[in-house]
C-alpha cells in the first residue's frame, strides 16, 4: 500500500456532547461494532461491571466522567480509525478544545429527551469556527423522547447549522423498534440484547412489510409514515460538499446503550467523512 493510499483510508475524529448525553456509551459501542472489543460493558451499571475502554483512570471510575484524552485505534471495513476520546465534563473542557484542533470530523451526540444543551453549544462553536465536518447522533431513543422534527428544528435554530436526516426512528421509549434508512429505503428492526453487551440482531425489510406494522401500534405507524413523507418532501437534501465544509450536519437517530442505529452511523460516517487534510488555523488561536 502506498503512503497516499494509507492516508486516504485513515479517519480521525472525536465525539462531543453535553455530560450524560451518551458519549462514553457511543464510544464503547463503536469499538464493539468496529471489532475492537468483543463485549461491551454497560455504562449505566459500570460500577458492577467492567469499565469502559476509554474511561481508564481511577478518578474517572470514581466520578463517572471522562477526564483525559485517549486515542482509540481500530481497523474496520478497510479503514484505519483514530477515535480521540475527549473529556465531556465542563471541568476538563480545555483538554477537549485542544483535541478538536487535531481531528478531521466530529460526531455530536444529543440526548433525544433534552435536545441541545450548553456544553454541546460550546463544543459545536469550536468545531464550527474551524470548519470541521459535524455528524449528529440523536441518542437515547429508548427513553421517552421529544419529537424528532422538533429536535431538528431546535438544532438548526440554536446552533445555526442546516441538518439532513439520514434515517428516521420508529417510535421512542419502550416502543422504539428500529430505524428507517432513507438512502436504502429499508427498515432496520432491532432486538434488544441484555445490557447491550453484544451487537443487536437486525431484521432488514421494507416499510410496507406487515412485520413492521406488527411491531408498532397503529398510531405510531401512521405517525412515522407521515413524518417520513414530510421529511422526503420538505426536508433538506443531503449535500456532501456542504457537509465537508461544516455547513450541513447529517443526523442519525438511535440508542447507543441498546446498539440501535450504531452500525448505520459508523458505516455512513466512514463513507462521508474525510481522510486527514490541511486546515488553516487563525493566528490568534
């Protein structure tokens, strides 16, 4: 493999979020789906289970927050991935800001029940000033969540960036059953696994398949169909150059703790993110 080919297959990124939005959980699940770990620990119960790979310091274990920046490397689908795990707690934000100068893209995690929060805004602004491509994962759909269209509207209003839904959730809370992939026009129905320790079994089918209707109550099914039609007709179209300029954020829905939508996020992120590239930096930074 030539040096240029080696560069082109590299992806270096970080995950940003407000504390407790699910950044550490998503980090661990990306490692699980990337084959870097075979068993994922449950973040919500890690006092009694193994610690998350990136939360390795004793102080992190005691306080339940990420403090230091760690580079997690793994191979997946022909890519060499460098995931810079960054502190999410406000007390350690300076280290996070420094890390964001070294990445070529970020995944921004948002709690579906809370929307855009203060720390997310601060970290987003750092990335936006540098023109870093931002991919958004709206997390915790397994809990009672806000309307997905309202979440997208809030993201655009608060952060000032256009958004494009790459997939769409089927229900939320206990009724969250899967994801509709807009590009493939296929439904990914997921099954829960104990503690989210293993990859979630997936049944891929069409939206009109009777099995999809059987998984959702009638009201939810009708609502999902209407929302998808609305997004198809009036939603912002995906524009790859705009994504790479940091002007448009692709949005993915899912549940990190249950492994719902994680592989869809990982595959699309690698497809649409970029290899290391030069970036201008302001002299006063």
